[in-house]
């Protein structure tokens, strides 16, 4: 059933879970699941833009993901570089504005440069804001916000802390989706999602398509 305009969330956040299991079930290397996950994200971005969603925030790489095997982490970094080169021009043409949210100090200089270049290229776009949380954790976000306020000598209140968060540039999510069947938010937007509706999908992220967006 088609959504009425009043039913369309302004801001959707997604924990994109299940890439590894998708690959394992097909006897493929885990990175194959992550590659398929990029395709799923492309479909999701298009579907959200077509349905009038104005902000999409996705959990691409948790600060805890560094604990994964080095080979998988390396493959994810290579996939990020490939995705930036391939996807950013198309996102720019589609009017998508990119923000990369997370601790960039832990990333290699070349990666940081790529993220900054993608943000600069799409800075004037207004069709959809895409926040990609990379090397991000909800606890890190609150801690860095409190540290910034303390260093500036600003009293720490609920309002000032909210304004110092990494996602202060967008409203709180109306809806937080997690794919893959798990029912937890895994340190994602733990401040911003305080009043978000939660939807847990049994679909693995590579299987999340336009029809799933309408669910």
C-alpha cells in the first residue's frame, strides 16, 4: 500500500546488519556481503528520495568494528574507497548531500581526504541528506560533545549537549530500522534516537529493497 505524504518519516536511521550472514549462507567471503550491501544502500537511497524522506542516516562502520579480523577491516576500507569513487558522482547528480559522521582521527589520511572531498562536492545539494556514520559510536558521540563543551567553558545542559553532537545538523530520527533480525540498537544514535520508533526487520541488509522501505 502506498504511503500518504503525512505518513512519510522526515528522518530515517538504519542499522545495516546482516552482510556477513548473507555471504556465509551463500558460501561466499564476507566482503561479498558488504559489496552487496552497498547495492542495497543505493536502492534504499533512491527509494527514500522518491518517497519524500529528507534525511537518511546509516550505520556503516562502528567504532567496535575495528575488533573484526584485520583482513575484513582492510576489505571494508577498500570498499569505502571504491564506493566513494563510484557512488559519489551519481549521488551528486541525484541531489544528495553527504555527511560522514564519526571519529576521523582513527582513519588514514587518504580516507579522511576522500570523505572531505565527497562532502565538499555535494555540499550544495538539497534533495536528501545522507549521513554515513563511519567509525562512529553513540557513546563516543556523547563523550566528544561533552568534551567540546567543557573545553569551550560552556555549561553542560541537555540543550547544549544536543547541539554539540555529531548529528546536530539534522532533527532526531522519526524511525530507526535495524535489519538482520537482532533487536538492539548497538550503540547507534543512543541520544538522538531517544524517542524514535523502532522497527526490527528479519531481512538481511543485502535483501532490503524498495518494498522493504514501504513496510
